[in-house]
């Protein structure tokens, strides 16, 4: 008996709405990251000005500067927001990249697309040894 023929795997159907959802979330995360980074930078600049008036800067008194910075709840809050949106941006980017890679790996007819392009023939192939 002959083994049952295998049917070629078909590309998974990814709902367009899901891809659009991921793209929208990615754009929202990017905008939020920009906004939080701006707020953090403004807060840090205000913090730096305040402590510079007291003579505490990273250049003059790094130990007290780091201690003051680590105890400032507003700086910690905005930096945590920046980190949150960085992680969110990374997650949505990875999801979209993964979907795109899966789509490229599988043709619509289910055949796998080669990972590498065929290699070009070497230059020696056309040379004659007798030449």
C-alpha cells in the first residue's frame, strides 16, 4: 500500500482586524512613549536645575546627586512610565514582526519560501583549466 499523500500546509489565516489592532496599539504605544519621555525629560531638567542651585550636580557631587535622584518620587514615576511604554512598544513590534515573518515563510499556496536566496554561481565555474 502507498502511504497517504500529505497535503501541503496552508498559510494560517490571520484576521485583518487583528493586524490592524496590533498596528494601532503599536502607534499608540509609540505616541505614549514619546509623551512620557518628554515628561520625564522636563521633570529631570527641573530636578537638575533645583539641585544645581544647591551646588549638587553629577559633575560636582555625584553621590548626593544619585541619592537625591533615587529618592525623587516624580522622577521614578515618569521613568517607570517610559519603561512601561518601551516594553509595550517592543511587544507589539515583536508580534507584528512575527506575523510578517510567518506570512513570508508560507506562500498563499502553502509552499515554504526558501530562507536564503539561491547562491550565485562562482566565478570559477566558467574558467577552463587549459586556458
